[in-house]
C-alpha cells in the first residue's frame, strides 16, 4: 500500500509538471490583436517587437501609453512602404524607440515576433496589420518557455545591431503589391470611418451639444478610428458616454458612434461583441423613447 501511495503521488506530480509545460505554449488562430493587446497591458518593464509590417494604430496607441509610463519599448519594422501608414510621431515623442531594418543584399526583414518583459514570446505568421486581422488566416504561438524566449531575445539583439533610427525616407517601395493593396483598402476605409466621426462631431457642435470634443479628437488620434470606437464600445452597455446621451436627448441618434459602426460598410471592422454592444445601446435608448 505504501508503494502504491508513493506511485500515485509521483504520478500526480508528473501530471502537474506536464500541465505546467503545456501551459507554457499556446497556439491561437483568432482574436490575435486582442491577445497581443492584453500582453502589452500586462507588461511592466520591456517590450521588444520585430515585425515586417505594422499598421495597427490601436496597438501603437497602447504601446505609446506604455512608453509614456516609463517602459522600454522597442519596435523594428522592415523598410517596406506599407509601414509609412503608421506615423509613429507620438510614440517616439513618448520615448518609444522605433527603428527600420533596411534591406541589405536582398535580405528583407520578414520576422513577426515580440517579447514581453523577457518572459513571454509571441511569434507566428501574423503581421501587426489590419489585413492580417480582418482578411487573412493567421496564427501565433504564445510561449513563456525560457529557452525559447532567450533565443528570440538574442535574435532581436542581433537585428537591433543593424537597424537605423526611424526616418520616413528610409521606407521604400518593395514588390508587395498584394499586401500593399489590402492595406490601402483598410487605410481608405478607416479614413472614411474617421471622416464620418468627424462629420458627426461637427454637426453636434452646431447643435451646441456639450461634449468633450478635445478628448474625442485626441482619442481618435491616439488609437485610430477603429481602435477608438472599439475601446468606447467595450465599456459595456451600462457605462454609456455622455455624448451618446446628449444625442439621444437631441433626438439625433444618427450622430452617435454606435449608429455609425453598425453601418454595413464598417461592420466587418469590428467583432461580434463590439457590434452587439452598439446595437444593445441603441435598442436600450429606443425603448426609453417609447
């Protein structure tokens, strides 16, 4: 009986250790942007990023906030013209470090990985772009295996030795017409969404609605039109912004961000949860009007 007990204990210990190892590595195929955002928010000291293409303004907004709070944040991107769309001025002003790896001897930066606090690695097919998020089949692996993290940190440091400080002139045209076309499509769509928001705000001003316009404009500038509206929606159905209530009081719900993002033209830019919250908010106030 004693040996049986020891064997059972050893088996339980082995199962626990195997579970710990399994927890170290996770593959994921959807909501990748959200998982990267969560890792950014959890980071306390350093974030090192090396990606070929980076156009996601929402992620850059979070990284800018982290840089402002004192974290060391380093970003390396390729010298592809697609990366002109990011415009990292605020990030650099917040002491974020943004670098370009210039193509040398036909060797192009095609890595897509990030290291958080030298403890967690994200790597896979996923570029930090809108087309990767909304149009492609993508995957990443998240791991806190110390040996794997160490190897990728060595890789990052090697790349860092040959980078150039960010200058927009270093971003050049490459033969990536397909990727460029997809990103251009998203850039145009986000610009159209932004213009719809700005038109709504302009009309609200004419109606003398008391809204914190400076905050809204700054929020859109920091996170982009897609990121800003997502973050406003994810406060839930109970915590509704004062601007929404003002539009309801003025019987101009057509000017709310909620009403704009459920337009069929923009709906695919948001996941089901965001669209559901927007619809529930609108429905909740429609009922209050009856």
